[in-house]
C-alpha cells in the first residue's frame, strides 16, 4: 500500500510539473527575450511558434471549460482573483475553468492506473475528484498571497526612489514611470502595477482614478494607504516628498514589528513538535535502557 501511494504521488507531481512548465514556457521565453532585447518582444519564428502554441492550447481546453456551469457573478469573482494574481487576459478565465475539470479527471485516471481504488473505491475516487476540483483554487490563492507579499516588500524601496526622483525635479507621474523602469528586474510585480497607472493616465483617466484602480488591482492595505496619501497630498497641496518619506519609514517599522511578532510566535509553535516528536525520542533514549534492565531483572527473578 505504501509503495502504491508513493507511486501515485510521484506520478501526480510529475504531471503537474510538466503542465506548469508547458503553461509558463511562453511567459518565461517572453521575459528572457525582454531582458536580452531590452524590453522588445520576440519576433520572427519565435513569435510565430509562441502564437501557435497559445492558440493550440486554447483549442484543446475550450471543450472542457464549457462543462462547469457558471454565473456572471462567479465569473467576475474568478476574474478578480486572477487579476490579483497577475493574470489579466480574458482567456485565463476559460483556462481556469478548464483546469478545474482536467485536474479531477487526471487524478481519477491516476487512481485507476495505480489501483489505489482497491483500498476503497468510493473514498479514493471522491477524494481524487474533490482534491482535483479544489486544487486550482488553492493554487490561485497561493499565487495571490505571494504576489501581494512581493509588492509589500518592494514598496519601501520604490517610495525611496520616488522621493529621490521628485527631489531631482521630476513630477509624480514621471517619478512613477522612472521607478517602474528601474524596478522591472528586481520587483517586476510592483513595476508592472506602477506602469499600468502611467498607461491609464496616458489613456485619459484622472490620476485619482488611476491610483484607486491600483488599490483595487492589488488589494493590499499599504497600497490603499499610499493611494489615499497621494490623493490627499495632491488635493491639499502638502509636501509630497516628506509624506512619501514618512510613509516609507512607517512601512519599514511595520515590517520590523511583523517580523518581531512572527518571532514571538515561534515559542508557541515549537510546543507541538516538542511534544509529538522530540519528547518521545528523549523518553525512549533516557528510559529505554532502564526499562530493558528492569525487564531482564524480572525475567531472571521469575526463572529463579
């Protein structure tokens, strides 16, 4: 049974890794081409190959995304979650619903191939279908948390660079554009969001509306407070550099306090591994020889 379960887990991880590599290959090639070619998109044969692969993938998954019923409200929620994770194309919604069908089918096939169902058909197939249906939601939630964490960690450095640009004589829009260019490699998530703010303003939207859209796209408290700060500073005419400097210092203080809080929680979290793993080992090492000696003494006493 142990060997069968290990085989099932290994095959599932192998298929998941292959699917992720196929899904992210186009994005990875595009990013590498952007780094090598200074932001230029791949052209020629590479662009045609990437376009053919994306088009063929959409054709393959199109029948599966029609299986699950969905309402406009549910689609809007999924689209918002995908936007929080950094996936803004409309085709990603169809891909997400297709994955919610393909993953359970893949797990059911693995259960059948590895013969795990022999230990309980109903439980095995129900567990495979349930985990497969919920796995994309868990993965998407993990992507959202990781992206928000990266934006939160890179925000103080971005604010310091904005202060330097503004003190050098640039306006807020030019400073945000310059910061997005400088952080495109070290903080691509934050640079992308700042670049979108600049693009929205170029399209004709007011600065306040573009900043509010930034807060909606990220859904992070520190970004919301920054947007409120920028709007109020622009409205009341207060010093922008001083406000950004104070906000950056408060973010660093909050990060340090959060790290201290996590460090203080370790004493409580260590209780469970101590009780369930370390203490039994200590009892076995300390009391084991004594128990063996007492057992041998009783056996000799009974023989005599």
